[in-house]
C-alpha cells in the first residue's frame, strides 16, 4: 500500500513539474543554453594530462613504496650501469631497435659498421637553445671518469670491428653474458635479439640489436633540452633509415608512450564528426512520419542537442576545477548518447499516448508523469554506480576521473531533459495543436484545398485532421510511424508465437554456453600498448621488442636494505638461494665468489671484512663498478658497515612474458616476507603491474555491489518488488554475456573495458526497466497480452535509441587506435546483448514465468449497470409494440 501511495505521489509531483515547465517554456529552453555557453567558454583553460603513470598505474601500490626506498638508497646517478627495462625506465632516454628485413646477421661487418655509424650520428645530435647548442655529451649520464655512459653492446661492436681489422679470429661474443677486453662481464640479453648460439653460448648470429641512450633530467631546463633531444633522436633515426632501406629501425623514447596515448584523441576527430552526422540524421528520421503535423523531426535533433549541452556543461566544470583531459574521455559522449537519447525518445513515446484534444500543458504534464519516474530511477542508478567508481576506493586514476566526469555529465543531462527537452516538447506541441507543418511551421491546409494542389505538394503536407478522424481511430493516429506500425502489426505477434519460443530458448542456451566459454578465459590486461594509437612508435617498438627480446624478463633489482653479516657463509648462501634460477648480472655474486676463493669469508671478523671490501674496489679492477651496488656507513669509531646492497636478476621467460613477470613479482614478494634477509625486488614496470588486477576490477565490483543495494532498497519504492528481481537477473545475464563475448573477441579486462562494463549495468537497466515495469504492473488479460503491450508502449523508444547508438558506434571501429578498438567492441557488445534481451529473451521468458496474470471476472454492481435500448419490435398483425431494455 505504501509503495502505491509513494508511486502515485511521485507521479503527481512530476505531473505538476511538467505543467510548470509548459507554463514557462522560454525560460527552461534558454537557461540550459546560456549555462552551457558560459561554462563552455572555460575551454581556454583546457589542459592535457601528460603523466601516463598517474592515470594508469595503481594509485596505492607497494611498488611505489619500494621505488621510493630504492631511490633513497640507490639514486639514478648511482644506477647508470643498471638501467635496463622493456618499456619504462626512470628519467629521459632514447632507444632504438635495429633489424633487417631479410633476417640478416646484425653482427656481420656491414651491419656492424652501419650500427656504429648510427651511433656516431646520434651522439652528434644538437639541441639549439639561445646562446648554446647542447649535444649528447652535455646531457648524457656521466661515468666515474666523466665520460658519457653508453650501452655495453657498443663496446662489444667496437671490439668486434677492431678484431676484424687486425684479423683476430679468437674474439667471441657469448650470450647472455659476455666479456670485454678490460675483464668486465656485461649482460647483453636485452641488447642482442633473435640470437642463434653455438656450443658454450657463443653467438653465431643476431637478428636485432638494441641501443639505449640515457639522458639527465635534473632540472627544468635540462628536462626541456632532453625532451627536445628525444624528438630530434627519433627524426635522426627515421632519416638514417631512409638512406639505408635494407634495415628496419624502431625508435622509442620516454615521451613516446605519452604522445601515442594522447594521439588517439587527434586521430579520432574526423571519425567522431562522422559519428555525429550519422546520429543526427538517424535521430531525425526516427522521429519522422508521413503525417506532417504529428511528425517530430526537430525533437530528434533537439534530443541530441540536449545531450551535447549536458556534455559541454560537464566539460566546462572540469576545466574550471582544474581537471585535465585524457584519451579515456572519448567514452563519455557514448555514455551520454545511450542514456540521454533513450530518455528523450521515451518522452516522445509518452507524448504519442496522450489525447490530441487536450491542451499542451495537460499533455506535457501527462508525459512527465508517465516517463520521468523511470528516467529518474535509471539516472539515480547511473549516479550511484559511477559515483562509487569516482570514490577513493578506485585505485586507477583514469577510471576514477572518468566516473567522476560521467556523473557530472549525467546529472546535467537529467536536468536538461527536464528543462530544455521538456520545453522543446511544449513548442512542438503547440505546432501540432495548431496544425502547422512539423518542419516549416506553416499552417497545413484542409484536405479539400489540398486536392487542388500538385501531387508533390500533397505528399509533403499529408496530415489527418481531428474532425476527419473517428473517435475509435484517434488512438491510432500515430500508427503511420514506421517503427510503431512494424512492432504492432508484425513483431509483437511473431515473437510471442508458440512456434518461435522454442527457438528463442535454444538460442539463449547457445548464448549462455559461448558466454561461459569466454568467461572462463578472462585475462587481465596491463600492457600499456593496449591504450595507444596504432601505427605509432610505441606499437612498432613493443612488437619488435617482444619478437626479438622476449627470451629474458626485464632486469629485476634485488635490494637488501639491512646490515647483515656478509662475511658469514650461511648468509651468503641464503642470498644466493633466494636468487636461484635467475641470471645474475651484477658484481655482487662475483665478489662473494671472489672472497670464497681467497678463503677469507669464513671466520673473518666483521671489521676486517668491511675493510677488505672497501680496499678491493680500489685494488681489483674487475670490481671497479661494484661501488654502485653497495652502500657503506662510517660509525663514530671509524668502523665501516655495509647498510644496503643490491644485485640484478633476469628470469628466463616464454611468450607470456608479462604474465610470468607478474607471477614472479608475487612469488618474490611472498618470499621476502618469510626470508631471513630483508630484501625487496623492483623494476619500473612493477609500478603498473602491482595489484593491477584487483585495482582494475575494484570499480566494477564496487559498482555491481552498489547497484544491487540500490535495486534492493528501491524495491520498497517501486510499485512491485518483482520488477527489481527481474531487473537484477537481466543485468546479470547481460554482464555475463558481455564479459564472455568480449574475451572471445580478444578484449582483455583492463581500465577501458571495466569502465564499459560499469556502463553496461546502467544501459541494461535503462532499456529493460520500463518493459519489465509495464509487464509486472499489468493486471487482467494474459502474460502474452501484456508482453505485447509492453513492447508496443516502450519498444519504439528502445529501438530508436538502439539504432542511433549503433550508428554512432560504427565510425569508432575505424579509428586507428587500440583504445577505441576496445571501446567499440565493448560498447557494441553491450548494445547488442541488451537489445537481444529486450526484444527476444524477455518477451519469450515472461510469457511462461512469474508473475501470473489471473483473468478475473468482473462482478456486476449496480454502479456498473448501463441501460441500453437495443431493439424496438412491432408486431404488424396485432399492432403491438414491444420495447426491450437490456441491462449490461
């Protein structure tokens, strides 16, 4: 009883609101436009978010804490020999992979000379600044002897060239660790790719070589120069390749990921304009009909304008509050399109159900009472689900910002639908009531006048007048609309046909089967190349890197951050045991072995050991760079202690390198909690991978929980709680199918797909809630009758919004970007699966599942008795008149 009272109360409130809007249409039409223009002027403060890590790395992660600890112990300038990584390295750098189209050996004389020539060209790059020209020597990271640090593979190639010049044949390169003539061991696993080896790891050939140039960025001027150097570096490499077409070069810099991430916005512009044109065209056509008076093409355009104004207002607020734009915002217009257009089409559908002899104010009030309650509930669902995603519980900043901006846009869209679109409905209502043309606003002449006009004139001004329409036909004046006619005359009868239902059920079982198959193969995507534009340096470099340099993982730093008994043999064995199975590419292990050979490790006092350790750096040339891997502290009595040390590890990997690296990170983390030695492991890519799966899934999980809670509590507000039960089951079915099919379509569970899944919850509720509400609340008649009625009442709005939405999505599929590819596939699946449920699954399942529709016999009451004089009979023979009065 309380629910019915509340339902009627809300309906009455919206009715009064509609009457108020109809009484002041000019104000409600102009206010949203003025607000949008004023806030839209804030685009002068438009900013772009440049930090990809800030957007896509988990905000709260252990890897960031570990990075701070590593930076405090071993600053970048102490790590100049150890900065190896696949994609992300601290600071500024330029990197290039050189390979051949014909899989030639890059270590032969021709290619060796070519690579050294490229190296010489890179080191001569100049950055012109007022008063000074900076070269690589001015901005490079310096060695202990104040010379620029270059990759060890350059020294290997120079020694190889010298050996060939002197006809020495005893020079050999081993893989993945080789020796230089100064006695140093160098790791070349990330510098030689596609390696073929002889016995004893001697390199026979290498299909690719990678060079890296590290730059200083210690202040703003230095960073500016380094950024410009990176740009010139890419141009130099590309120019060098044009003059040497037999080799292929893949340049990459620290700025490439940021530039390619934002490039999606630029390459999407013309496709988004095409999408807008298609949506406008189809929206106008969907609101048009043959009757020139009752046709509403302007409402199709104004509905899209309502969504645009709301999006512009939200963008203005974001700019004014200091928000920054990023490429994930491309999904917000499509979120608005799906929700906003359906609301406007539903209002137009409600308008068609009102009586034409009513005043415009009364018709508007009826429209608000009929459609605004469900639209308000679905808008509240959007705000709750995206609001939870915008909360601090969301650990991915890009997802949080997207949800926050979506909330703002949806809120203003709700206000503008009530005001701007409501007033637009009032203006077109007056045009209809005055029998004016829906496009040209000209008075439509009477049929007898039209008969004297040409055929084309009569076609353009075809309309039904109320005086020419019988009362029984008044309700059917809108049936000339193509979609209304199609649903009422054909589709509703076909989908509820007894012979069609088994095939629909069978098709649903097939749908569930394939969805389950995909659901069991869901994988988390933390590869940053999935969010950049295609045909970019990031994609080309990453592809080449995975092809040629996937034998070994990125170098993992193994950091001991406590003072331990390094002279103790058992401690040494513990440390080496923890790193068992890795390729160790630092001097720490070599030094421990060195101490063992000298027989000084066992029983040596601590003071003597540390003194020996310090002196060895000066006396042993093979340990000249070991000082970078160990930190001493001097105590008050001049005793030296080792407070921290490190070694670098590389794991042998397979094709699924990123998954293996994530598993490796988790394994080492667990080991660090139980080991006797306090250590941490770190690689720059860990910042993106750490807790990525839980961080990405958290917004979706929280949104689903909040949606369930809202559905549960709103069960006390809606007229029948069974509506929410059916709605929950429908959302679960749609989301399950979308996750399964997007996996089969090679879409991973990353930031973009999770945001789409959150939107999918709301999109399903948007389209299915009115259908289910009409069916559940229907009394009398049969289930089939109420299924048909629900489709006739709400099916047109669903079909109109679906067609516009799909047409708007199609150009997105052609955008050359991995981000938009994921966006298109997820949104397309959401729209398709929801449409399948609205027009096939629900109409069939509801015909034989609860709630039941009991056909009640109407009791005869005196108040319902209507006297009708049926027949007056005259007996001609007896001249007797018989009056028969029948009571019905």
